[in-house]
C-alpha cells in the first residue's frame, strides 16, 4: 500500500518500510513508461484521450518528450 494510505489508516510503518516504499515510488517508472509508449505507438488507440496529471516535478513533461 502507498504511504498516503498508511497515513490515512493511521498505520505505523518502520523507517525501512517507508524508505522501501519511497524508493519504489520514485524509481520504478519503467513499467509506466513502457505502458505509455505502447499506447502512444499503437496503430489504433484503445483510448482516445490519455490524461496525464500529477504534482509538479514528477516527470510529466519528460514522459511526453
């Protein structure tokens, strides 16, 4: 579960667990990049609109380049 849900549910996580979740959140973007690439280069789109959103500085513009 993401860190925000743990906070919402008032769960206490060890520092190691928090660090591991942050590392996954900020470093495991290959899957999402591959998914986006597949959708963008498909001969026919399964979706007409791809809505990309997020807080500033997470790489939305880099994804579109």
